[in-house]
C-alpha cells in the first residue's frame, strides 16, 4: 500500500470563511421527489447503500452533474474548465445504522485535491433533515488544512476515512445543513462534515460529486484518476 500523501493545503477557501455555500438547486422539488421514488424502487430489494460512479451508471445522474445552476456555481468557485472526478449515490434506509464519521472529501490514501481547484457538491434527492441523516458541518474547519485520517471505526463500515481525534458523533461547533429535495450545497474539500443514521420511516438519498479544474489532483503512487470532462478543452 502506498504511503499517505504529506501535502497539506491550507489557506483561504473559494467558498469564503465558512467553507460552504447553500441555496443552490439541481432540479425542481417535484422532479427530484419523482427521481427518489424510482431510485428507491430500483434498490429496495437489495437495500443498496452506496453506488459508485453514479454519473456513469445512470442517465439522470449524468444530467444532474451538469445541472445549469449547479454547474454555474461550480465554475464561479473553481474556474470555467470543470470535470467530474468522482460521484457516488448514497441511500440511508430506515431502521439501519449508517453513521458517517467526521471526514474531509478531498483526501484519501490515493490522492489529495487542491482546494483552490476543486469543490464537493451534495445533492438532495429526498429531503435531508436532522432526523434522516442530513449533513453536519463545522464552519471554518477547512482553514486547518488536511488532517490525519484513518478508517472509520463504527460498526457500519463503508470504507470511509474518518479524521483522527474527532468525536464519534455531533460536535459542539457543528451546524446542521437540512436541504429540500432538489436543493444542493457546495463544500470546500477540506471542510469537516459528518452525518447520522436515518431514524425516519422513509429512505434518505443523496448524490455526492467531486468537481475538479485542471491540475487539481495530486496523486499518490501510480494512481491515475479517470475524469469526466464537462466544460473546457484542456483535458
């Protein structure tokens, strides 16, 4: 296994002092809800929780990463040339433990993302509430740069990297970010965030996207990411 990268990007965020931006839309509320119904029907039997590379598997997700309002906000943040580095669809089923530890989206054992040239997006397919496991973020935490991380230690392990030294639960300085279906938020890729299990009677669904500009990726070892260009001709 390759040694973890030692690069640690610090400094200001293109998303301001808090390190995140809300109030965005990727679809109408009614269309997002209809999409959620289809996703639930497709994955209910196997209780699928995580689908990697959703934009390559589902036509609706390929359209979602290009949603005009969302893509315009991404370009305002990291520049005109934009590609998708990663997506995954996450479904939190009712009655099943699925807590996600405190983590940062821009770092793992294979690479780190330059936060000036990358941004994470969180799209609500269903309503995301404190009861069904919406995001909790620590505003301004991106300013500490990338922190040490390790595999999460919860009983519901999904391969995530948790930040060392963080509590296994909410933080005193944490802020909940509920979203209606069809809404989205952008986050600095260093921003600390987490979520709880879904305690409601219905599924909670999100699409997570990592957008990058040219030169954003610092790879470890032989890792060569596969990009999905959306705009620009320099890929």
